[in-house]
């Protein structure tokens, strides 16, 4: 399998296959061949059916393995009520028959299981306006692969970006909204889609107050750029200031400015500083 343009994680599509989780009501509204990458019928899972149970358990384990260390693993009912039912899940997986032994062990895959083993997922939920979606969850096992040396000769770098880019195309998203923490490494991925319009900079409504709410238009160029297509160059405003996500006073001031009507964006990728990072912002 390949995409009709160059991507960073080309080899990932030789190792992994796409899957979709959606109800029969939501499924016809999705693009099951995002950028021509076909999702085989047997890789489409209906959360309303008993036969999906083991795969959905594995997805829940994937969430625990990736979000657990971030302190935000999803209870299973949230997964059902806020992901599988109202929205859709897109990701990449490996058939159990060929899954790597250490990954089989990590997931504690039942011996008789013949289905898919997910290594990434993207979950989004449609908002009331047509084409507008909220990104609920991005998980990639790539860092776990690296940390636990699950398959030493296979580098899954690029998996998170590729999964989010394909998922937004699959869900036919036109305008995207998401929420993430100022210190989340996922910001390196989100910024690949182009300048991120800030809707909040300090968010007491979220359990993590140092959360930002951001959005971007989901053009094909934005999605291709996110996957590393070298032919796409997005227009980005100049960086005005670098924000340290631990500087709560600055985040609060930014929030006050947004609420007063000023437009701010994250124009480009964060800059790593030791284990932490600085996030660029620009006033438009
Ligand atoms: C965040 C997560 C999805 C990343 O998955 P991944 O497969 O490693 O992602 P990718 O390889 O596509 O992209 C990671 C990018 O971050 C960059 N990055 C990560 N840590 C970095 C650091 N310390 N310094 C510089 N760049 C860094 C990588 O270089 C890469 O960018 P590049 O492709 O331009 O090189 C994964 O770690 C995860 O599941 N985390 C837990 C859950 C989570 O936080 N989800 C996001 C919620 S909003």
C-alpha cells in the first residue's frame, strides 16, 4: 500500500494496515479510502456488535499504554459514549497472525484471536456545524516501541502524524478543533498542519488548566504537509514570542488577550529545550 505522494513514514504502510471503527449510521459519511488508501471491509469494525469486543478492548489498552503515562487514560465508558458512538476512530494495525511476539505479550492477546492489533488510533467527534470536528484522542505506540525495544529493527517514527492526517481525511473534516497541553509532545504533530488558531490559552474548564484550544482548516495541503509531503510548503506567520507552558502568568495573560478579541496563533513547531519545550505564538 502507498499514498500518491511522498510521506515521512512510507515504510509504515508496508508494515501496517488501516482500520476504521464506526457505527452503521456514521460509516456511510466517511471516506474509507483517504488519499486512495483503501480500508478493507474486514478492517471496518462496528462498535454495536459482539464480534468487535476484543478489538475494542485492544484499542482501550492502546489508550492506556499511551495516555496512561500522561495521567489521562480514558475510562471505557468514555471511550464508548464519547468516541465509538458519536464519532469515528481511524488507525493503523497489524494482523494478529503476523504481530511481533513482544507486542503480542504487551497486549496479552488471546491465543485464538485472529483480528487486528492496533498500534495507532485517531478519534474525533463531529460538532453540530457540518464539517466541523473535535479531535478527541491521538495515540501512537511508536514511543513505546522505542522505549521497550519491542521490535529493534523497526522504527515507527511518523506514525502519529500519518494517523492523524489520514484520519481527518477519512472523517471528511473541513474545520478542526482540538485541545492539548502546552507541554505535550503532540504539539510537534499538531503544528505540522499549519498555523494553529488559538481559542483558549489557559483553560480552567479542562482538568489540566494549562490546556490550549486550537483550530485549523483541513485542506488537502494541510493534511499532506502533516504527513511529511516535501512538495507542500504552508504559509506561516513569523514567530513573535516563545511561550514556556509552565509560565502560568503568561498563559493567563494570553487568555485575557484572546477574550478581549485579539487573534493569536501557534505559527510553527515548538522548540525543544532539554526535556521541556517552548511554543511559538504570534498575534495576527
Ligand atoms: C504524541 C504521540 C501521538 C506521538 O506519536 P509519534 O508516532 O511519535 O509521532 P510522530 O513520529 O508522527 O511525530 C512526533 C514529532 O514530534 C517530534 N518530537 C517529539 N519529541 C521531540 C523532542 N523532544 N524534540 C523535538 N522534536 C520532538 C518528532 O521529531 C516528530 O516530528 P518530526 O516528524 O518532524 O521529526 C505519542 O507519543 C502518544 O501517543 N503519546 C501519548 C498520548 C498523547 O499525548 N496524545 C496526544 C494528545 S493531544
